[in-house]
C-alpha cells in the first residue's frame, strides 16, 4: 500500500505495519 507520505522520507516499518493493520481493520469493519 502507498501512503500519502512523500516517498522521499520513508516511514519506519513499524509505522507502516500499524497503518496497514488499521486500514485492514477498517475494511473488515465496513464489510460487516
């Protein structure tokens, strides 16, 4: 997934995982 952050500054892997996890949980919540 590509976040809205500029590609010049790469965010820490932990932040990426947290964002992706929250995004997936949001999709699952909207499906139910």
